[in-house]
C-alpha cells in the first residue's frame, strides 16, 4: 500500500504555515508542525484544525537559528512517520529598522532567521528525502519584487532566498528533488497585522483597495500554491519564483 507523503513546515503555529498544514491534511499529506518556543500563537490549534480535516500531524519545537534544532525537527518526520517528502521553509520574522539604526547585530539577527534559517531547513530536508521530493521557501514581495523603506535587512533576506533556491534547484535536479519559491503579496497574517513592524489592520485595509483583486490575500490562498508546487502537478517546475499577490505587482501606478 502506498504511504501518504510527509511534510515538515516551519512557522506552522499561525498564518501561512497553519493554513498549509490544514491544506495538506485535506489532501492526505501528514505534517510536522514546526513552532518556535517563543511564538505567542498556539500550535495546538493548528493540530486541532489538521485533525478536524481528517489529517495527521505532530508538533515539534524548532529554532531555525540553530542547526541542531533544525536537524532534530527534520528527524521528527522520519521518527514518527518513517519518511520525508516535502520541506517548507516558512518561518520568518519582521522588524522595522531605519538604515541609520540598522546595526550589524540587527542585520545579522534578521538574516539568521529569514535567510540562513531557510538554508538550514532546506539542507536538513534534502539530506533526509528520497529522490523525488520537493521543497518550497516563502519569500515576500518586499525584497522578492519591491524595496521597502526601513526594512532593508528584511528585504535583503527575502531577496536572497531567490538565489539560494535557484541554486539548490540546479544542484538537486539530478536527484529529482524540486525547489521553488512562493512570493506572497499582502496577506492577512499575524505578521502583517503587526502595526509596529508592518502595516497593521488599517494599513492592510487601505492597501487592499489598491490591489486589482480588491483586497489583501488570505493565508489559504498562499498555502494552496505551496501545495501545488510540492505536488505531482508541478513535476517539471523547479527553480521558479511564483508571486501570489492578487495582481499588486503588475498594476501600473498612475
């Protein structure tokens, strides 16, 4: 009997990661729900939604700044489910920092999570997958497409993901392992709803009025694209960056 696939997802206590775990559950994919111990969001709620959708998952603490933690996280797939098919690097932080206040420490802390954390996640996944697996990293239109004032460190990390994943795709192609990037636009997540480091609820609502689709996106709308990229439907797609933004980045400004 064919065993159902297994995915590891960082940053799965909320937002896009939570939506992806539920999306996978609906399609028979089992998940390791990665959660940062300091995250205020409850991974048990993700697990509840997965089980409500008829799926299977386990929760594993993971700090993507720490290689040993990421390795243990990836091992959880093998230990509990006996295989690993998909690795999704979704964990990230967002911090506001004007250039004059962007110290080396703040720069390094950001890249350690949002870029090197992606490397650690995909590296760990690749060494535990059989040939034919798939990996996705989550970037952002900030850096992936646009610049963003007072967020140079964040944008640099998110732009770096594109080069990282393209190179991984080339290297792992002979093994049949695909690697792609999703570039979300303005999506209503706990991160974007933060009024200090991001747009906040009012800013998101205003921004949504300027999007051709007429609103900001939902986590589920990004999750379904990640699901596609890790599925057999995308069997010949690798090294690509797919923007999910309701038309925001292609709209000509007056």
